[in-house]
C-alpha cells in the first residue's frame, strides 16, 4: 500500500508542469476572492489567503523555497503571546512546525531519497539520544504539560533545522543561499535598529527599546549577529577581490562590528575574542587538550565553591547591586560584583545547583525550572529583580539542562557538543580542498560562539540562536560525509 502511495505521489509531482496553468488560475482566483471577501466583510486577514495559497503550493511542489522563506524569517520574526500561556515566534516557528510535518511526510513517501548515512552519523545518533532522554525526563516531570510542550518544540526544531537542513544544505551553492537568506534580512533589522538608536544618541539605557519588534533584548540582538559573523567574515572570498560586491561585504563586516559594539552586550564582545582563540586551537589541533583543561578547571572550581559554602562569600550587597544607566558604569559594577544582571544570574545558578542535588537523575522536567526555583534560592544573593516578572530562565543552558533533565541529560548534551568540536577539528584537517576547509572552520567558529553564549544564556530554544545551533551541526555532518566520499573516491 505504501509503495502504491509513493508511486501515485511521484506521478503527481512529475506532472506538475502540466498543471501550471491550473495552479496559476487558482492563484488568481484566490487573490480576487480574498480581496473581495476582505473588502465586503471588513476582515482584512482574508487578504492573506494568496500568501496561504502560495505556502501550501510550495509545501507540495518545492518545499526548498519554503525552507528558504523560513531562513529569511528568522531575523525579522517577532514574539507573540497567545491565550492559554502559549507563545510563538511569528512567523518562523509556524513555518518550522509546518516544515517538520512536510519532512515527516517526505520521509514516508520519498524515503529512498533520504541519505541514510546522514542519520547514522555519530552526531545524528547523539542528537537522537539527546531527544530520547528529553522524552524520558518528560515522563518524570513535575509539570508534564509544560514538559510536553518543550518536547514538541524540540522535535520540530530538530526535524526542520537539523534533518531538513541536512537534506537541503549540502553544496557550496546551498551555503551561499543560506548566507543570502540570513544576511539581507539581518542587515535590514540592523539598519532599522541603528537608525532608531541614533535618534537616542546611541544611549545604553534605550538599547532594548529600539529593538522592537525584532528582538526581545540586546543580548538576543547581539547574539544573532555574533553567531552569524564568521559567515560574514568568510563571505568576501566568494566575490572577486576589489569588486563592488567585495567592497560591499567588507563594509558590511565593519557595520556588523559597529552593531555588536553598540549593542552593549559583554557576552558578544567576549565571544569574538573566544572565536579568535578557537581558530588557533583548531588550527594547531589543541581541542582535546583545551576540553580536558576546561573540564578539570570546572570540577575544581565547583568543589572549591562548595567547600564550607565558600560561594556565600560572593553574595552581593543588595543596596549596591542596581540597574546602571551608563555602559561604563555597568562594566565597573561587573568587576565589583555589583551588576544586577550578573548577580541575578548567580542568584538563579545557586538555586539551580540546589535543584540538581534534589533530583540528580531525571531532573524536574523540561521547561520546569521557573515553576520550582524560588523554593531553592538563597536570600543573600537576592537582587531588586529577583521577583522575575518576565518569567525568564536560569541564564545558563548547561545548568538548565542539569536542572530539567538531570545530570544524565547534561552528560548527553555535553557529549554531543564535545563530539561536534572534535569531529569538526578532524574534518578541518582531513579536508584537502582549501574552500572546504574554510567553510568547515566558519561553521565550527559559529558553533563555538553558540557554546560560549550558552554559558550565561538559555538560547537553544529560541529561533534567533537555536535554529543555527542545529543547522550548523547538520552542515558539519554533510561536510564530513563529503570528506569521507572524497577520500574513498581517491583510493
């Protein structure tokens, strides 16, 4: 029955050209009917019927273009709160949900076209283990409804941004298209924000205000720019030197750096430095050494802070830990432990460690940190914003993973990250093609920037950063398969 279904669908898809006239007539009819109905009824949402028609058409005929539309929407998407405590990134998340369904449908009817090696790659298998454990921790969650929402969101992120991206972003031509789909809308948002920001004299206290409707805060804004920056740094190599296109890309690099600086985001500044150091680490094959040192220092540091409750010595002065209106004052306060955003993070981290100790295996369940953390806080770390009206998270994805998925979940996620880094370094050095080497490095540096951001932020579940987290891993797997194929072919 499945074979007959596939055969029938193939006949439909292979005869699309014969139906072009009818499809065009359908589009014209939809535009006219939507316009007339919208005018007569006053329901102007009906004007969107042609857009809906096009999306459905592309979903059936050529979902590659729909995937590109999703990429274009990421920088310009906006957060919308829905009834019942739901929220979404519009339109990116809706497109991602639809594309995840399309991918499953394609997997069913066109499975011979799926590269099984992609799904048997160590990174893909570890990602499968990761999502499986999220499912296990969901079964043990305190609030299973919230945990299930988290699991479903994770599933359509992986199906769209990893599985579908792995199927569509293979060649250099595909990567160039990915670059264009992100670069131009991202550039548009930066121009709009910079113009609005200039009207305030590039004021630090007004930075979050000028970001609407594209970004929640200056951290999200700076993060997407800095994550994309290695691609922009590499892009001039695609253009003829000193051509108009080349000069345009060079100017864009300077403009993006200015945007990062004027975002007043300390994490973004540090990430650029980390990316520079990571380049040298990868080039000289030091990833294993650096990871080993990092693990040892983390264990020693945690033990030192835990010994005799040493961490209490770093509790902030409640009256001095305040919001700062000038960036230079913020930097000074950070060095003194009087920056409210940093110390509020510490307040939640302390609670998070206590929560891990309470449920070390399965955790509290995906998405369950906010509902429980106040019971585990230490009052000496409390700040003026500890009532958390925004209902934000723990501000460390690694610790959040341990809290919500247990130490097992943290181990799986860290193992995935380590394998990506080690495999990426190996692919970089195995590749004989200079162009391929640069592209691998570009993807690796972007991933390293994401890993660095996750130390003090929760961003894997956001479209502005989380989408790239999975897309870049998919690219890396394709680079590896391409490298293996070239090695096999040369033997």
